[in-house]
C-alpha cells in the first residue's frame, strides 16, 4: 500500500508502507542507541571521578593512620620518660 510522506517542505509520494514502518523502527533504534551511549559515557566519567575521590580518601586515611601511630609512640615515650624507647611492634613505621 503506497503512502505519501510529508517532511516539512519535502514530500515523498508512493512510498511502500513497509519502508515507512522499517524506517521508523530503524530511526528509533539508532536514536535510542545514541541516548544509551551518551548515558554510558556520562556514567563512566562519574564512576571515574568517584574512584579518584575514593583513592584520595584512602591515601589520606593511610597518612592519618601513620600519624596516629607516631603520636602513640611519642605518648608512650613521654609516659615512660625514656627517649630511647624502641617500638616493640615489628610492623611499626
């Protein structure tokens, strides 16, 4: 069954209905794929930013843990009154 297609000032006449349906389906699939890809790229950058924040936070936690350990050692030195107190922890920093 031939149909006419009007696209603004352009008109196509005697186009089979099957082509109109197939064209609409293909255009819909292409547009949905483009929207999906844009969303996927956006999500990728969002996750990357979050991973960088997590990495920086872990580094900060490590530095703070080292500082706490050093302060605990200083506290023990002050408590015992000894300047030559060596850490008994073999894994001490």
